[in-house]
């Protein structure tokens, strides 16, 4: 079993949630060896209590908002543990979360997903691990479903970035999270690149987390739509092997058409179109990175195809429980 585990909390304006999150980490039945809070230039006083109340917690305060991916990478670089938990500020871990995760911290696994439930509806799942659709769209497994339907451990594509546990050497091998994502889909991209390198993830269903979903950016806000749909293009074009890219491109284009109509109806058509234009602007650098990623791929096309979800539409119409 690994000897050291770090927790990294990414904070932005978390005055209502950060302290309960930290308390849940400090109340674990198996203690974290170190806890780091990386603050993305919050404009509130959410971190003010840490130096006095928790002097053992490392606090890194950035002068500007660098985004989720860059903040996570900074926390990773400042850790000397074998395992690293990357956590949102708007969640609370069950007291035995780390204990349950560590029971499965063995080969063949390189990263671990926890069962995340809605804090307002703990009987409903937010994510029982994340999947990847053939169109390059990540999705939350079990989203909105009864919690008791997801009680077994199983292999999943990767963890939801809100509460994942990772081998640090795997993160270093991958170069960490891709910082051009800023936020949204950085976890899906890392999951995809890890799978291409042959790394595998397991859902530890007994390791539970309560999550206040999309607290900072809001569901269907302009920010959410822009980064979500710019970044999903990056995931598809950068990571999908050529044979599968050609095979599933028609479905990707259909998904984009469907999304254009949907977001126009929601009053977010301009954000959606801006996302696609922003992607086209950076496409040359994505193409260069694609060549490197595909040259380092060890998993076969057929192996990857077996873990991609074909029925992508059903995962796009799930709703957050009221």
C-alpha cells in the first residue's frame, strides 16, 4: 500500500463551502499526509480562516485565476506523495472515504473514482465514475439515478474530476492536466490520455462524496457552454485514434447540430458558436499535440472501442434531480 497520500482542494470563491470541505478531510478515519488548498484568486475571504485555524494546511494563493487545470497541476508539483486526491471545494467526503479508496490502491489500477451523490439529494447519483462516448463527450455514469443501483465496484473510463484519486507518477507521465482547458473537460481529457497509455480506473462504490454541483459556474451559464463545447472538440480531435475518428465523425457532427438547436433554444446559441470558433482558432496546435499523443498510444483501437459508449444521446438528456 502507498505510504503517503496528498489532498489538493481547488478553491474559487468558496466562502460557503470550503470550511466544511476541509473539515471532512480532517475527519477521515485514515488521515491524509498533507492537505493543500490552491486558491484561484478568490475575491471573497474564503481562505482567511486557514492560516489561523489550520496552520498545517498548505495554502497557495494565486494572483490571477489560472483555471482548474493549472491550479491542480500546481498542487501536484508541490506534493511529494505517491497518491494525490484532486478535489472540488464544494464537496464533503464521507469519514471513511480515504480508507475505502486505499483498500483498492493496488495494480492494475492507476486511478480511482468515488461515488458522488448530490448534497441536496444524497439518494441520487451525480457520478459513479465517468465514461466517454464515441463522439468525444465525457459523461457521468449513473447521473440522476438512485444511489443504491451503484453499489458494486467496477472498471470505469476514469474518475469525475470533482473527487478523484491518482497515482502521482501517472500524472507526471501524462504531463498533468491540460491547462488550455481552463475548466470543464480537463478531467475527461486526462482520463482519455491515461487510457491511451494503458492506465485503468476502478469505481470504489463504498467511497462516497456529497457534492454541490456546478456551484461556481452554474448549469448552462455562458461560461459553462463555452468551455464545455470548445473543450469537448479538443477531446475528440486530439485523442480519438484516426480509425475511430473517421468512423464516429458523422455522429460528432450530428451531436454538434443537436447542441446548436438546444443552446439556441436556451438562449446560449452565441456562446456555443463562439466555442466552436475558438476551437478552430487553436486547431493547428491541437493537431500537433494529437500527433504526439497518438504516437505514445499503447492501447489498441479495438480495446479502446470496447470501453467507449455508443448510445451517447441518453447521457445528454439526464437532468439534475430537483
